């Protein structure tokens, strides 16, 4: 059961780990877990790939929202809608 808890803790901390939000000590625990735990390591690989794909897509001009939509959204955000 303790292994399951370690896996759950590592999986729950995966996003904060990749975002650099963990302390150095906590980040090291998560890094080591994914390095050593074969059942959990695909989650790290998947999330890194997903984040890379989102980053590539968001930096592409072909996927940019139309200016009119962007203006309407910005206006609604300013107005608190």
C-alpha cells in the first residue's frame, strides 16, 4: 500500500513538478519516483509530450483565434463578464 501512496503522491505532484512549483527537495522526490517507477513513468512522458504539443500549437499563427474574437474576449475580461 505504501507504494501506491507514493505513486499517487507523485502523480498528484506531476503538474506542479513540470511547472517548477515544487521545492527542490519535493521536485527531487518526484523526479526520482518517475525515474525508478516503471508503472508511473509513462504519465510523465505523456504529460511532457502533451505540454510540448500545446506549446507548439499555441505558438502557431495558423491556430490563432480571429482578431474579432480576441477583441470580444479581451473586452469581456476587462468588464468582468
